[in-house]
């Protein structure tokens, strides 16, 4: 497919069976409640429940199986050029050992996926993609820049474990010689050891908390998992499932692909204009459409809201203005345990995006008051 084509059907091919991460047996051993999450058996929670796991991550450290995520390597003299062609952010500002958050777009401006790009060196980049989009993303990458450099899907051979929380640095440091205090946010070190296991250590995450994401070979993931759990337990930490991962990311107003982002939403609409460099020299796929959208003006935008009456705005619930007209739908919503509030996100007309704007969420037939709020719901103490 050329970049001149419109966005194709992005649905991943159907799977004949539910896949297992390298940590499946470890989850079963610990009594995790497993669910089918995008074609993977994943732990939604362990014995103490989602609320306890959420609070553990906010106060100590949580250990997450994110081995279902995809890892794609770009290697060659034109690797940086290829990555830049695919993403909206500015690859040229990356130095070795630095990472950035970004999106890839269709020619229409809709979002193919949201990604993290890691620069190993000028001829080697790693892109981490969402689990449900691996096949689609790799196909899109190869169709557009596959002749520019080597593109290797290493998802099956790579495991990823998140180690998140305010005590993450203190708990992880005894397992590695890397001086973690000097590893800044959105940076990483490749080819180091964690508990004597070869790994990459990145100061990245999806919990609105400090912490690390650790890459290793899939075959060595079970051993690393146990060592990380031991380190976490020493400071009051524990394994955390997808349920708390979702409430944690929601508190930070971190978008979820398939809910808050999809083929029909542009990064400008999704309040991700900060990862779109329209005035730079780079000519990425979707730039023309986004330039036109910016010039014409947005008609809708993703906002965060908090409920001001008793009720929870769940995904798919209608959003109304104060006059009662339907203006959108909730894309993500639920409790924010740290804040003791119920919060959510959704696309609404630009005239309803100012903080303090009053909305109504249709919670199973009952209109419940809410108001637009600015920025993330939760900000960690830095």
C-alpha cells in the first residue's frame, strides 16, 4: 500500500486461539484472575483486588506483565529517516538513549497507533506498539518504508515488564549496576543486566507514576519476573493486573488506543498536538491532512471531566450539554481511587472544552452532572 491510499480496514486478523505471555504460568501460580484481553490471556487482578493494587502502585511499587506489547526494530543508514516518515513527532531531537511518545497517522490524519520510539543509535531505533495493533502496524511500516531499512518484528522474542511506583528506583537499584538516579524520564540504557539477566532499562511507563519498563528475552522473563517481585515485596510492592493499570492510566489522563484514539480520531482532536510537529521540515504521513485540519479549525476535541454528582461515566455512555442535546460519548471513564472521584474522557464540540464547562453524562438513563477539567486528573509528586 502506498501512502497515497486512504486508511484500510485496520482490524487485526482473527486469532484461532488466545495467546499466552511468557508469564502465564506465573500468573496462574499466584491466583490471578485471567481474562481474554485483545487475544491474550492477561491478569486483570490478583487476590487483593483492583483498588488495593492501584493504591500499592501509587504508594510503593507495582509489577506489571506487559509482554503482549509489540517491539519493532528499525536498522540501517536510513532508519531515522524511515521512522520520521512514519511518526508525527520530531525524531531529530532524539539522542542515543532517549525516547519520545508519538503517534503514527494514516494519510487522512487518523491515528494508526500511539507509540514510543527509542533511539539506540543513529542506525537503530526501537518502536513499541500496542498489543492489538502489532500486525497492522508492522504491515503499515513495511508497506511505506520497508525498502528504506531493515524492519524486524521482535515481539515474539521480547518480553516487557513494567516496574512502577514512587519506590521503584529504590527497589530496582539493588538488581542492577546502572545508576538509576541518573536515568531521566523518557531515557533508557540497552544491553545491561537486571538480576544478572541481560535487559534494557527504560524510565517510561503508563501509570502516571515514576518507574521503569524492562525489556528482556521472552525465555528469561519468568526468572526476571520472580526477581522483580522479590525486589518489589521488599518495599511493600506486589504484582498488578490490568484492572489497576487502567485506573492508573485514567487518573493520568493517558489515552487508550481503541477507546480514546482510533482510525477516525486525529492527534489534534485527541489533545495530542504537542506530539505533532507541523511546522518542522519533516514530511510525515498524514501531515497534509493535519495541516488542513489546523487551518480549518477543529470541530471537536477530547476533554477530561469529573462527575459532580453521584455516578460513573463508563465507556460508550452518551454525553449531553446542559440543554440536553447529545454532544458526544464517553471514551474512557471510571473511579479515580487516589482522588476519590469519578472521572472520564470524551470528545465534545470545541465550544464545550473550556475548564468548568458543565456537561451531563447519561448513566443508564439517568443524567448525571459533570464538568470539564484541565490537564491530568492526577499529578505525581516529583
